[in-house]
């Protein structure tokens, strides 16, 4: 099956570079990387949609930082997760 997609030039270049680093500089590396990206996106969407409480999915993500940082420092740490 074929799906055609257009990306912004800089995103396309970064995606191609990452795909080739991961899968090699041979035919099919872009296809493999695209399939992996779409699978990950669908899986993430399915998890959120099936969850009655999406916040439970991220519960405990910063638990290893408990007691080590102030609330302001934790806010900065969480902002790094969303980049």
C-alpha cells in the first residue's frame, strides 16, 4: 500500500538522516523508518484512547527525582520530556 506525504524541507532532511543512520544507506531505509514511526504513533494513540485516565500513563515518570529537586526544578525537568 502506498501513502504519499509531504513534509517541510528541514523535517524531511532530519528524518532521512535519522532513517539512514538507523537502517543504513540502502534501499528501503526510509520505508522501514516510516513504518516504525507510524506504528509508534498508532500505538501511543491506542494507549491514550483505551485509558480511562490518560494521566495514569505518565504517573511515576519523574518518581526517580522525588526529594532531589524543588517544585520549580521539577517543572524544568518535565518541560524537557515534552521536547
